[in-house]
């Protein structure tokens, strides 16, 4: 079983939830929460859309294994 299937779409659209808070690094009011995958596995992160500072990161189960995909 693959942890994440090979995309067939040209562009991948991930749901992005706006967060009503400010960035501690640059002060911008443009934080967003969304899923990412990196060498540690799947994460739900809150990142600044202006400077890309990671305000929060929590490990989550693979969307395939959890039934989200």
C-alpha cells in the first residue's frame, strides 16, 4: 500500500484554513493552517503566508490511512 498515491492532476489543491492570529516573526496577519508532508511524515502546520515562518506543526496520520483520500 502506498502512503500517498502518485497524483494524476497537473496541480494539487490543498484546503487552506485562514488563522486569525499574527506572525511572531514578521507581524503579518496572514497565517494559514494546512497539511504538508516532509521527511518526518504528515504534518498539519500553521505558517505565515508572508515570511513562511512555521508557527505550529503537529504530526498527523496519513490522509490515505485515515480515510480522507
